[in-house]
């Protein structure tokens, strides 16, 4: 399973970078989201895969008796997902506004200062 | 003593505040400063004899060995007297020369600052302190050259001068630091004791090389000389003061000062004689092709500085004596000639040596001053210039196998300087007065007294060399040469070779003066050689450099975000690929790999397909949906592998993102392909390599056991300390609570941004 996940991580990174290099702003956001997913999976995988043992203490127990999934990567990813959402939503609104004003989502047409428009 | 050195800075700082109240009288108030200082230094004359010196110490940064130590010996008092003496005359002269100028107060501020810096250079015993003052002279010179700041040529000249002398100063600093580390002290007096250690050390060549660059840039030696003619854009008092009498001699001072410390070695003498000889002959020839009086004087000054370097390079007692007298003689006649040029310029509005003539009819005292100064420059008997020339000739004649060639060089230079001096000091005053200058008249005495005074001094010292001999030149000579030989200055040296050469110089010089007129035509002839002059080469180098910098910057900083990303990632990819290629073995430990269930295979397949659809779909909506599927598949992975919190968060966030996308971008047109096929293939290849590398990297990291100490701490204490059962939650809201608060703030900011962008009502801009 790890091998399959590694392939997916590689694909997400490759696809994310490819989309990041496009001229369309819409595709850049897609690229960002793909990269974000890839990075999250990467961290998750490095915390090792554990099946069926979430880091939650059973009722009554004070410490873990058996193995449990590493909680630290999970906490980090959780933060990343939420922050990623903030970034994505802002970017989505931003390109919408730009599109409304300039009627294009081609980055190369934004390559000028305010005065020249 | 410290007050004497720093008073100029204090004055300069006060001038702007008081100038409003004493607009008219301030020049005269300020003139008191150099005059008082001059008297102050005169009072030390009889205390310094035969190489003795006075020290004045003030603590500054003792922990670094940097102190305000001032050493007053023959050499420094000669310079201090020149700085304050000529300074007094220039201060007085400026009062009238720039009368009514809007920024006169500013000018006096710069002048005082310069005078103080220059005093600091020649008096400092601590080399680091000297360097600080050295750079201050460059800076104040920058302001003075660029005084007419609305003139572009002025600004450019100021920048050139600052560039060359400032750079030279930095090189000098390097030399001083090496010197101090070899000699283990910044104090010149202390270093003098370890002279032999320094000369035999392995870094001796570095030290003298670096010190030479510092001295040559300051004293306008070939090939750094070209800033000096440019610096003539400054008002004439500045040219007089900085660029002939004092600042350009700072390099000479440095070489003379270091002669007992570093001198008398093969490289020291050889380099100085070579550079000095090239400079003196090159500049002397150049001066004959100029028409602008100030240009003629600028080149003859460079030539005179070359002579001084040449004499210090020869390094015999006679040569050093010659240098000591010539420093003074040159300052007296050249300052006079500059001041006279200033008067001519002021009264006639012209500095064209080919046109000016007959001015003695209207300004007799100036003509007398010019006449005497030109004669002293030529080295006519009864003038101090004659004595210095005799000593020089005697010095070169003593040199054995090198005598002939060096004597020819110095005689030739002297002949050319004879002509240049006559052009500047005599030609404008003789012959018939042209019509265009009829209206010129004798200016205020403040203008003509200073040059006349200097010229008279040339005569007095020339006729009675004994006046100088005991009181000044003896101690100057002793401090340069470090020897106790008693010198003997005489007007009459008997019939010897030197006298013959003197007569030859005068006769040939006069013949050239008689037959060669300064003319625009001759000046034009030099223009074709401009291409290969050091100035043009430096400028070309600068242009190429700035073109290259521009090209380099535009190439990398081209404003396209994706090019930055490509540059950074391509470099990173290359580095990683190289590392993996040369030394990483890919090894998979199949025992650690968990088994795959059919449901997982379905999710993986789904995810791969969705990734491709999200990337390549033509329709935005399809892309968004595919992206949603990627997110949900991710969510399932979290669920499979014991991360219910992540699964929940990912699920809700993913849903929100898809919804937002759909609502906002619903009306956008279809995806367009902007880039060409080649670029897409290039990006695709780079991305695939990047993705592969990331995958390999993960595989590699996976091989190493992970450390779980921190996680274990959190898990063990989750209930015990934080009274919670969900460890992930505990980490977020308890252990790392402040992080989470900041994260919330970030989200709030993003929300405010989103809200305000939605409210922002912008009209579409129509492009034409």
C-alpha cells in the first residue's frame, strides 16, 4: 500500500507543479490544491500507516495500551488543511475579481503596472 | 591638538544654523579658522628638529587599538602648514569669487570639513584613524566637485572622483589591516620599530601593492589619473585647494610617510619610479594639447605628482630632499596659477588659452603674480622652483647605470611643464588685448592678493633658501628619509651638469613656448586617442558591466512568476537528481509494506484517474469535480489509516472548496490553452522528473525508522495532564493552543479579504 501511496504522492506533486507553471490563473489554483494534497499525504505517510488504531484513548484508559497512529503528523496536516482552505478561498475570489475587471485569466496579460492598463 | 583637527568639522556642522543670521559676514568669520590654525601650527615649528616629533594622544576605541593619536613631525607640519596656509587664502578668495552665491554657506561648510579631514590625514599617527580621515577627504571632495549640482557634467565628475578615490581608499584599508596584523599595531610610530620584520614578511608585497593603489588613486597616478581633469568642473577655489595643493598630495604624503617604514626595497623603488615616470611624461605631453587653462593646469598637476612619486621611488637622500622642496614649491606656484585662472575666468568669462591675451593692461597685479608663478614653475633662478629642479637633476644624475635615462625623462618633463606653466601664467597677459576682453577690469583685492602673496613667497624662499632650510625642510627631510644628514640648500651650486641641464631646460622650453601655440586643432588631435585612454576603457568596462547586470537581472527577474518557479525547481531538481544518481541505492523493505485490500485499489485507481482529469480536462466544471474526487479519495485514505479527525476536516473543507469554486467560477468560459506545445512538453518533463524525485525521496525517508519521542510524550500525557482522550485535538487546542489561535487569526484575515473582494465593485476595463 505504501508503494501505491508514494506513486500517488509523486503524481500529485508532478501534476501540481505542471499546473503551477500554466498561464491560466484557474489552473494555478488547481495546481496549488493538488500540491497541497500531495504534501498532506506525504506527511501522513511519513508518520507510518497504522490501520484501525486512531490516536484516541478508549474510555477509562489513562494511557495507550496497544499501538496507535502517530498523532503529531495528523495535527500538522489538520492545520495545513485549514490554512490551505483559507488560501484557496482567497485565491478563488481574487481570480474571480480579476476576471470581472480584465475579462481574462491569462497571467501574461496582467504583466503591467496600473498606469498602463 | 584634537580641537585643532576637529574644529573644521564643528564649524561645518554649525554653519547651516548660523548662516541665516550672518549671510554677509560669514565668509570673514570662517576665514578666521584656517588663519588661527596656521598660526597655531607655525608655533610648533621650532619644537621639531632633526627627526624629532611631538605626540598628542586621545583615547578613542582602545579595545581595538584605534586611538586619536596625532604625530607632529617635519612631514606632517609641512602639510599642515600648506593645508591651513593655502586654506586661509582660498577661504578669503572664495568670499569674493562666489560672492552672492545662493549656497555660499554650504560651500564654506564643505571646505571646512575638507580642511579638517585633510589635517586629520596628515596628523594621524594611528593608521585606522588616518583611513577614516582619508575617506572623509574623498567624501568632502565629492560634494565640492559636484557643487554646481544642477550641471550633469559636474555630477558625473564628482561621481567618477568619488568612485576612483573611494575605491582606492578601500584598497588602502586592506593594506593597512594587513600591515597592522603583521606589525601588530595600528600606530605608525610603533610600526616604525618593526620595519625590518614587515619588510621580510611574506605579505610585504601585498601591503605595498595595496598601499600603492590607495596612494595612486588619490594622487591621480597613471592609470587612475583621469578623475583629476574631470574634477576641474569644481569651482576654481576647489581646484586650487583640493586638486593641486592638498588632497591630491595625500597620496604623496602617504608614500613619503611610509618610506622609512616600507621603502628601500626593489619592488617599492621599482614600482614607484616606473609609475611616476609614466605619469609625469604622459601628463606633461597631454598638457601641451589642451586649450582650457584649467585642463592645462590639471595635466601639469598630474605630471608634478608623477615627479613626486618618481622622486620618492628613487629614494636616495638627494631625491627625497628634492621631493620635500618640490612639494612646497609646487603648492606655491600651482595654487597661484589656479587662483589666477579663476580670476581670468571670473573677469573675462573665458578660459581658452588660445584666445586670451594682453590682460596685463587691465589687471597688472594679477599679471605679476602669474609671471612669477610661471617662472617658478619653469625653474628660473632666484625662485624656489629653481632650487627644487636643481636638486632633482642632481638626484637623477647620481644614479649610475640608470642616470642617463631617468635624467632624460625628468628633463623632458620639466621642459613640457615649462611650456604649460608659461601658457597658464604668462600667455594670457602678454600681447595685444583682444576686443572681446576690453571690458575686463581688475577685481577686488580679495581675489588678487592671495595669488600675489603665493608668488612673492616663491621669490622670498627662492632668494633666501636659508629661511626654509633649518626651520622646515630639514625636519621634513629627516622624517621622510629617517636619516640625520644635515642638508644644505643653496641658490648657487656652481657650474655642474645639473646647471647645464637647467639652462637646456629653459632654452628648449622657451623655444617650444615661442613656436607652439595652444590651439583647438592640437586638442582635436588627441581626441582620436581617447578610445584607448584609461578613462575610456574604464567607462567601457563600466558600461559593459552595467549592461551585463541589466541582462542578468532581466533574464532571471523577468516578472513571470512561473519562470521563477521553474528556475528554483529546476535547480533543486538538478541538485537532488545528482545526489540520488551518485550515491543513493533504492531499496524497498517488503516486510514493512502493508498489504493492499481491493477497496484501497479502487480508491487509488479513482484518485489517479481524477488527477489526470483535473489536469487535462477542457471544461472547468469537470476539473473542479475531479479535484473534489481527489480530495475525497484523500479523505478515504485518512479514514482507512486511523485518522478520523483528518478525514472529517478534509471532507468538510473539500466540500466547501468545490462549492465555492462552482458558485464563483460557474460563469467562467472554457479552459483555454495559452502556452505552446513545446513549453507544455518542457513543463511536463520537468514536472514528471520533479514528481519522481519526490517519490524517491519519500521512499528513502521511509527506509529510516521515525522518531516518535514527541508523539509519545503527547500521547502519554494526553489524559494525565490535559484531561482529553483525542490526542490530535489535545495537541491542537492544548499543547499548541497559541499556534491554533494564530491560525484562527490567519483564517479571519483570509475571510475579511474574501468578503471585501466580494464587496468590491470594479468596472471592467476595456482594452484598446
